[in-house]
């Protein structure tokens, strides 16, 4: 029998496969997406409890050191990059590099009262703890683009352990930003 001019028929058994395939693909792609914020924050909570809570309070309510709650973090640090640099350097090296005050509030640096963490925590833990302070302890970031960029940095470093902090920050700036 000639097949010229006839479209090959989809075999009967293939129909359920073709129906299920898009659903499967959707579920599969879902597993490749970066972890949801809940699990992103879990690492930051551990680091915070071990390294920061003694001075800043277990809920960021402040103790010997300033509080992070009620938006205070966003007034001092509108940009996550400056916040991150402060945690890396600590007060003493911050003052050497940037002068006697820190943050958008121009708060006076009290010597080495705040330790630097770049030698104690790896870059991945540093971004996790900054994310934790900015999303869990501080409330809602008024700058949605800044919030999105930090989440992208954390997700990029989690998805690719060879990714450097510098490369992750650079990549986050190139991604489309959410509408204001
Ligand atoms: C030994 C006590 C101590 C520890 C531990 C500590 N801090 Fe601090 N931190 C301070 C002090 C004190 C200040 C206030 C800075 C100053 O007076 O120079 C400060 C300030 C800050 C600020 C600026 C707050 C503001 O709005 O003024 C941030 C952010 C911060 N710390 C983050 C962290 C993080 C993240 C950790 C854990 C990785 C941490 N700190 C661990 C003592 C500490």
C-alpha cells in the first residue's frame, strides 16, 4: 500500500504517552529550580545561631550589639553588598577601609566590637547568614530588586559549589529584575 500523500498516524499506544509527557517535563524542570526560600533560610539560621546570636540576640532583637528587627537593617544597609562587606570585614577593618562610620545611617564604628567573619565562615555561609538577617529577622526588604538579587546570589552558589562570591554577585546583576 502506498503511503505517498498520507500523514503517518500516531500509534494508538502513543496517545497516553504524549498526554503525560508535558506533565512529567513540568515536574522534572521543577526539580531543577533553585531551592525554595524556606530551605534557603535553613543554613542561614544555623550560622546565625552559632556565630551571631550571642551578641545580636537569638531573634535579632539586639543585646550587646544592635537589633536587626523592625526594618533597622534596611535603614543601615539599603544594599545587601555593603551589609555583606561589613560582616566580612568587621568594625576594625571596615574603619581602615571606609572611615569611622558605617552604613547609610553613618553610625560610628566602635573599634573591633563587631568581629570580621571572612576568615571564619566560607563565602556560602556568609551569604546565607546575610540572607537570614535580611529576610527572616529584619522583615520585608522595601527594595524588591535588592532582595531578588541576594536570593539569586545564594541560589547560584548553592547550585554550583565552584561558583565564587564575586561571580555570583556579578551574575545576579545581569538577571532580569522584578518590576518595581
Ligand atoms: C562579639 C559580638 C558580636 C558578634 C559575635 C557579632 N556581632 Fe555584629 N555587631 C556587634 C557590634 C558591637 C555591632 C555594632 C558595631 C559597632 O558598634 O561598631 C555589630 C553590628 C552589626 C551589624 C550592623 C547593625 C546595625 O544596623 O548597626 C550587622 C549587620 C552585624 N553586626 C552582623 C553580624 C553577623 C551577621 C554576625 C554573625 C556572623 C555578627 N554580627 C556577629 C557585635 C557582634
